[in-house]
C-alpha cells in the first residue's frame, strides 16, 4: 500500500478559503442558495462535518464543479486520518502473497 506525504485538506477548508472568502459569501448565504440548513454548511467550513453526496451534488451545481471534486477531497481527508490512526495496526497485517 503506497502512502504519499502530500498534504490533505478537509473540503470545508477549501470551500471556505477558495470559494466563500473570495466571494465575500457567508456559510448561511451559501446554505440558502443550496436549499440546505445553515448549520450544515457552517459545520462543513468549521471542518466538523464531512461533505456528503447530497452536499457534493449541490456544491457542484452551484460552483460549476463536479460532485467528484468535493467527494474526492473528503475521501482523501478521511483516508489520511484513518491511515494515521490505524498505522501500527495496519503494519501488522500480512500482505497476501501472489
């Protein structure tokens, strides 16, 4: 299993720093445009809640990106956290011999 040392970012940080701040838009304003509860977007930008498929579809539509863009960031972030948390345990698993 190859693990890279590339930095991984929570999609909420990208949403906040690359989209909301430059637009001067609040999480609440974005939530209204996406037709979701304000707390959902607030929690994502605070990095306490993951981006779900539902939210990825809405963000993709609004920002003219793809849902894969948002979900790939989320999966990379989740794998990074879990990989670090399970590192010692994963090392104890034997690789299947070909």
